[in-house]
């Protein structure tokens, strides 16, 4: 759906909702028994007057977004000034901001999208909105007017990236213009109102120095990983949901040389690479007829014909793992990807399972040989109980022995340091004292890794 068609559809839907009778009482009472705003009738009248005043200009394709925003705010102010209901200045300002957010932004979610300290927004139906701040969940007082209001917001988000969500396709992955990840689930799958989850991405992407400041990695680990990226080692970033894998992948991608041709492949485009020669590809879901889907696996195969120096796959979760491993084994060294797993050993088991999902009848030993020869390094990331996201292990894939992939930990997280007065873990990644096998391979690329990096006394 084009932006023009989306704007027309949403404007007409908004007008139908405003001119309808007062919203029916929701069958489900919010967790905190939230009630409708006392100024809701005033807000409805102002909203309707604004739609009547601007009319077709709301979806004029020749009207830039900035100019539309200026017209909406100016018209909104004059409409509110003409409202007869006695209101305090603060109430007038709030109503103007809420209606402006509805038309130009994402309704009651807009303040949280603007808040840089909030990392995730979770909408559990129109009356329950939660946010994540500093790794912990907090309930908010914000609400949508009703489920139709929430659905309009979801439709606006998914329409911008050419996707849809309805009864025939009730689940969708999308993204905001800044790259923030969006997942929405609607009826009949969602029983108590539409569900919306937004994982925010910083407008200014985190750098390696930011991750060091957060305690995610140390300077020694940063320098070692940079050498591994420059030395064209294949790296898998492993971790659970919300552990920060994509952020770390983005940081490691920043170490790639400017002169290389980089192909990125994602379900929903999130990576924010700053290099000049970057080709971005995004998977596509099936259309309303169930056709036209383009899977990650299709994009990986196609990328091999694009003369890539590096292939970065946002996440492998199915048979694309086989194509990714084959790319790593056929001259595309230095590839990066992420996988959901709880430990380095589990990440290898996940890769084996996903290769089997490709429908190719391969013996387990052959799959393990593919994995062991393709993957050089596993970076394990975890969200700890204090809400912080840390790299807890860096593990080298050594090879095969008696049909089992052998691993050796190069860095592990020191849990013995305990917690501080705020409950945060004091520990950090510490070397295990093992000198990695890949040091010689890095040396062949002209990268001399200081031996003290792996001394147990290194910071």
C-alpha cells in the first residue's frame, strides 16, 4: 500500500470513527481500571472539526509531511480556541498535542517514542500500555480510546512499509521510519484487543564506546572483535530475545572496511551501517492471495550473485541457515549473523536443527562438519536479572573431534564479583587464559593480536 493510499484510508477511517456514536464500553477492564478521559467528547468534536476544516489536504500527495504538520497544528489551535467548553490552558494544550499525535504520529504512544530512555513499548490491548526503561517494565497511564483507535495506529505503521494486518493475516512484523522493530497481533488471534510491541532503536546508533560504557563489553574485547572482523572471521552472535544481539551486530558491522561491498539481509530492516557501499535487502510476506513471499533464504541465495565482500544476515531462524553456512564455506569469509540460543553450545545445536529445516537429507556428521568449518567465533549475549545486556562469553569453534564440534571459551563473564548497592552486576568479561587458534589466521591477514589480551590479568 502506498503512503497516499494509506493516508486516504486512515483519514476516512478516522472520520467514520469520530462521527459514530460514543465508543461502546470495552468488555475487558484494564489492569488499572482506567476510564475514558473526561474531555473525550471535546476531543471528539475538535478532531471532527479538524477533519472537516482540512479535508482533502490531509491526504494531498503533493503536500510535504512538514507542511502538513504545520497546517494541522495551526488549524488545530484555531479549532480549540473556538471550543465553548471551559478548559484550563493545560487541558487545551494536552488535547491539541493528543490530536496532533493521532493525525501526524502514533497517538498515545508518541510521548514514549520520543523518550530516549524507553527501549520497548508493549500495548496489551487499548487500556494497558507498558514500557521498558533501564531493562525493567513499568505500567503507564496512557490508553487508546478503544480497540478501533489502536487498530488505526497499527494500520498506519504497517501501511508505511507496504504490509497489512487483518483477520486473514492477523500477525505482522514491520518497522518504524527510524528502524524500530514492530510486531502486531490482531483478532481473531488476539482475544482481548489488538497487541502491539515496539522495540525502539536509537536515532543515533550505539557505538562500540557506548557498549563499553554500558558494560556490555570491555576495551580488550572490543579490540579483539574488531581484529576478528577485519581478519574476515565468520561470527555468530547468540542470545535470547531482547538480549541486544542486533545492537552488537550493528556495532561489529561498523568495523567493516569502507572499501568492501556489504550485503545486509533482514526480516525487517534494522541495521544502520554507515559504510558507503551497502546493499540492503528485506524479506517480504505473502500478499492477500498468499503469494509473492520472499524468504530470507531466497535473499541469501540471491546475494551470492551480487559479488558481495561480506554478507550480514540479521537473524537466521529456518532453512536459511544452510545457505548461510554454504556461503561462509565458499569464499564469503567474514560474514556475520545472529541466532536465538542460550549458550554457545546451544547455538550450534540450533544451527544444526535449522539446516534440517531446509528439507535437505544430510547426515548429522555432515551438518556438523559444515558448521565447524564455517563458524569461527560465537559471541554469547544475555540480558541479566538487573536488566543490563552483557556479552557473557566469547567462544572459538576449534573443529571436530569424534563427531562432536569442539569449542573453547576465550572470555567468560565473572559472576563472582557480586552486585553493587543498586543491584547491578559488578562483573565483566575476563580472559580464560587460552590463546585462540585463530590468532595465526589473523596474523596471516597482517593483524597481530597482543598475547596479553588473553592473560587472566587483562582488563
